[in-house]
């Protein structure tokens, strides 16, 4: 066995190096354009202005990589991923996997973004594993046609659910 | 609309060895205080989402992207170095054709970034960003200059040891790694809260490159070897649970 290399923080100058990443995110056969906006917030409710969010769903042409603004705001343009069912019959509501990286984050935090206008959320394999009182932290709210909003909060009362996978 | 498994037959990603990565809450690195989760992580199974990942090919890379000394009209100041290494999974298998991105300070310890405002000089011939793909055997090569140490505001008289940031994707969402490469014999390593956030001293040393005379190019550049190990794949095709 080879020894796993440890994580280190991206630090504040991540914008120099983390440049590859297609936006808007596209995928063959998917045509519903969406925008996801929100804020990336620390334990005091302040915006994390030196972070990067990486979005992924199977079959997409690349990751969606967005740097946060000085006040922590982010904005992703993409097409909406589909619902799916796997060979065991489990249902997966439309979602992106999300990885968050920033100065002050020594590793990576993994979460997901779902959409509140999707009926399959109630049957989603992963959402059903999340405690009821925290599930809303993963579900982006439709604010306008094709426009969703979700804050990603790394610490505190509104803390986003992060996963151990 | 249903996905089938993709043509690369994704397999489950074994859990990485324990106690390798830094603790998210590391008080000596002050910025972690408000940036670490305090609620328990939720354990979920691996689905198609986590065992697949983006594929970046040659079209993502320019021919000079791996040589940070040749991206400008003139040569950057500083000690020229070559960095070579191999990217493997935990089983020791090479990770071929995967994207590596790097970024670093210049020889004086200054980043070409608007946030970095200390008074060390910028170098008009050095931006400090590169990328490459590993070859079929998981090997990679960069040419750059040795970065300088630089001060930061974490504590009194705090200096980061010379380092180069590395970002790798591997083959799946779960194989990603973002880390830093250090240089052997740097006295600042013992004082650095970020390096020392890796709990096990022997594991920490995996972040320190090795001087290698066989990589050193006569009358041109010093050579350093830096191998990276990503969370690995096993050989068992998975049911998407």
C-alpha cells in the first residue's frame, strides 16, 4: 500500500491555480438552464470571500468551479441534472455534489445541492439519510423560473450538512 | 431519465487510511476557528455521483503550461528547479492522464495576486501557475523556480515555509486532493501550523519533496522528486446503492 498524501489548505491565492472548469456547466442531452446563487458563510455569519466551490454531476462535461466574491456570494450557471434510478431501484433526485475549499479549510468539505421543486426529493436515497431538521440545508429554493438560492454555511445554527462518504 | 453506469465502469472508492489528513479544527491555524463544521458529518453511501468525475484531456493544457519559467518574455528570477513525480492510488497503481494544477509565490516570496500586498518584489516574468496531465504511468513533470518563504498574520513573526500548491482530480469526485509540496531541510517547517496540522509526523513528511541528483539537469536546474498518493480505487465493480 502506498501512503495517502495529506490535504493542505488551498490558502488565499487559490485563484492563481484553480482555473480549469467549465461554466456554464453542460452535459449531453440536458437542456434546462439554471442559475444557483447563494452565500458561502463562516461561523460568525460573515461571507467567506476567498473560497472556491466545485460542482459535479455524472455525465457533465467538467466540474463547475466558482470562486466566491469578497462578500461570500457565489453564482453557478448550469443545466439541471436529471432524476435517476439505479439498478437496485433506489431513486436519486436531481442534485449536484459540491466540494468547498477555502483559506482556513485544511481539507475539503463535501455536500450536495438539491432543488425544492423536485418531487423525487422525498424518495432520494441520500436525503432520506439526513436528519429531518437539517435536510433544508441541502435544498436550494426556487426564487424565479430556473433560478435557485442556497447558502452554504460551514459552522453554526444554520450549518450545512457535510458528508462522510 | 435514467443514467446507466458510464463506459469507464466506475467502482467504489475505498475509504482512505485513517488519521492522515489535518483536523478541520486546528487552533494553531487561526483561520480554522470559524471555518470548521461543528455538527456531525452524515455518512452516506457512494453513488454514481461520487464514483465518477470530470475528465480533462490535452485540450485543457497548453504546451508550455508545465514550464513556469517560459510563460513570459524573459526568465524569472530565482533558482530554477525541476519537479518530477508519480501519482498513484493507495494500492500503488498509477493514476494516468489526470489533471494537476499548481500555483506558488515567486523567488522573493510574493504571489502575483492582488490580495498579497507585502513589500517583496513582484517578478514581471513570473505568474506562478501551471498545469499538466500525468502520462500513462502516472508520471508528471514541472519546471519552475524555487518559491521564497513569506510572512503571514497568523501569529507574531509567522512565516510560511517555501511551498508549491498542488491540486489533483484523480478519476472520481472522491479522489480529489489539494495539498502543498515543501522542500527538504526548511527550518520553517517545524514552526508552521499548516504543515504541522497533519497529526502524524511521519505522514507529514510525505509533503516534503526529496532532492534528487538524477533529476538535476547539469548547469541548468536542481531536481526534486514529489510523489502523490490519492484515495484509491479497488477492483470491485459496485452496485449503485
